[in-house]
C-alpha cells in the first residue's frame, strides 16, 4: 500500500509557516571578524658571539736569590816580631850644607805605624812632616814595606831682610808627597826616592832602613 499522506503533511507545514501575521524573526547579525594579521616570518637567530680563547698565562719563574756577599778575606796574622823603620830625609839646595831629618817608627809585623809632626811658621802657616809605614815579613826573610810620606819645608835661603833683585823669584816652601812600596833586606838602607825642585836646584832624598827586632 502506497503512503499518500506524507506529501499533504509537508504542504500543510509549509503553508502554516507562511501564513500572514506570522513573521520569522531575522537571524542575529554575524559580528564582523577582525582581519587576520599575517604572521611575520620568524627572525633569523643571531649568530653566536665568537668565543674568546683564553691563553694560559705562563708561570713567572721565581726571582733568583741575591748572591751572598763575599766574605772578607781573613787578615793575615803577622809573626810575633817588631820591625823598626828609619826614614832619613836629606834636603839640600845647591852647595849649601844638607839638612837631614830622621824619623823612626817601630811596629809589629803586618801592622801600620805612623808619625805626625807639625811646625808653624810666621807668614807660611803649618808645615807638616808625616810618615806612615806598614812592614810585612816575607818567607824569604826580606821585608815588604809600604811607606807614605808628606814633607813640607820652607826655603832655606834667606835674604837678610833685603828684597830680592828684580826678576828673582823667592822660594817660599817645598811640598813633597810620596807613596812607596819596597822590598828590603833587614838592616840595609836603601835610597827610596829623590825629588828635585821644579824650578830651583833644591833636592830632597829619602833613605829607608827596615830592621827586624829579635
């Protein structure tokens, strides 16, 4: 049996919905959609910063310790004997009589001895006569002698209160400095030095004798 009722029912529903006085409420408005933003491409990652290579610091070698000061050489111990040193100074001007002065110093082997003498002259000041001696006995029996001499002496020529002639130079004083090192035989004199006045005919001779005292 064929069903003829269904078409009439559908027609009635359509007619009822379209009957006058009944309006279909409008559909609610569709809110506008915000425009979609186009996604920006992702920024490329920044290149990594170059890594700094830290070089190893070479170890500083320790500074060398300062060298120890050299020890002073031990002083030589002389023999238990004394040595007498005689120094004779002969001062002569021209053919005049020679003026002699002798100084004597006694000192132990290897030790220094000296003499200091000084005279004061009116108008000339102080006149020193000084000697330093240092004798050393050698293995062969000789004596090694160090001698320093300072000798100042006024002129021996006088003018009897008369002024010198024109063009004549007046000698006032003679100054002599000598530093000698000698090897001597005990008790035997030696002419150690002979000096001359640089202008006149004055000569000064130094004779030295060293004697071991037993």
